[in-house]
C-alpha cells in the first residue's frame, strides 16, 4: 500500500470522525437544554418547598457536567477541523 492510499484512508477516517462529532454535539446541545430546563424546574419546586436544596444543587451539577462535555467535544471538533484543512493542503 502506498503512502497516498494511507493518507486517503486517514483523511476519510477524520471526515467520518468529524461527521460523528457533529451529530454528538447536536445531541449534547439538546441534553444541555433539557438539563437547564430541569434545573429551572427544580429551583421553582424548591421555592415551593417541594424539593431540597441538595436536589437543586445536583440538577445544577448535572447541567454543568453536560455543558463541560459539550465544550470539550466542540474543542475536539475544532482541532479535527484544522487537521482536516491541513491534510487537504490548506495551510495558513
């Protein structure tokens, strides 16, 4: 197998990874939105005396954890995007 075939396979793998990351990021964004809404509802229920402060804090932690995961995946995708550009010969 020649080096150009290896480069094409590597490029194809990176494109596949980029595509799957895009789908994962979309799902994570939806999960963050749901976690934020859940936290808002917990705060409202706390104000009504239906849940404890610990429940509110746990919902906030869940929201922050998802947001951190989303930001991590976005940064990984950004790095992969620039790797794809470099592999395609588009260098700054």
